[in-house]
C-alpha cells in the first residue's frame, strides 16, 4: 500500500541538497570523536608504521638492482 504524502519526488529531489547543508552538533560531535580516535591510533603506532613502510621500500628497491 502506497501512502501519498503530498510531496512529489521532484520537490524532494530539489530539497535534498539543502538538507545536507545543516550538520548539527548532535551529528558533528560523534564524527569528530571517531576522527580523533583514528588519529590517536595512528599517532600511537606511527613510528612502527613508518618503519614497516621503510623496510618494505628497502626490500623492493634492493631486488630491482
């Protein structure tokens, strides 16, 4: 059963981009918290990550010589 809401699909498509312009604090704070957690995790293991990339780079460049 389809219920008519009085809003046509064209009107909805017209209003959808404007709905994305407002990001309230109730949406923004969890996103920033997740980004901070990712950044903190990266900072904790940054030295090991750089060392791993360096070892892989050295292994690749030595085999090509």
